[in-house]
C-alpha cells in the first residue's frame, strides 16, 4: 500500500506567539503551502505559477487537539475527500514529524476559477483525474527532516 503525499515544514520563530506556540492564523498558510506542493507533485506547479489553473478558497475549518511549537517539524498530509464539478474539498492532517498522532486537521473547500476573470469554471478532466489520483508516495521536504 502506498503512503499518502507528505509535506514537511519547520516552524519558524515569526510564526509563533510569545509562548513559542504556532499562532492559529498560521495554519491557513500551512494548508496553502501543502496544497501548492501537492499540486506540484501532481505536475501542476508551472500551470499554477503561470495562471493556467487557479483556485479560490471558499471555506476552511480547523480542529486542534494540540499545538505545534517553535522549531518543530510539521508533517502535513493533504488528500481529497470530495470532487465536484467546479469545487473540491481538501482534508489536511497535521502531525509532528515522526509521530502518529494527528494534532490538528483542516477541511478546505476550493473552487476552480478563471485566472483573469475569477469566475468559477468546471475542473478540466485532466485536473480532475490528477486530483482524484493524488500523489501517493510523494514527499516534499522543506524542513530538511531526517527520518
């Protein structure tokens, strides 16, 4: 069985509050980073950069059971849970790297839009197929995490 797509990042000092706990608003940026790298792993990095594909966030819901702290490495595992005509839902689990326990989750709904008009449009079939397939076994490591 293949492993899910994984994205590793290291918590930076500027992302924390005075107690060196990741400020809650930073988690939205983490989901965005993980989603961008997920798209890169699917082969859509250039299309995202040049406006060939574009998305807008519709809704984002978080649940925390614990927090990450300064200098910890976080492992994000985003995966699709719903694929509609113009939108899709990405479910992201957050773990401290090397731990099994999920300490936070995010459910994010994106809509596919035209990059110039920002009007929503149907997901192209090639993108639907790629999103449904996912990026099993792909790992993007921006933390220099040593396993």
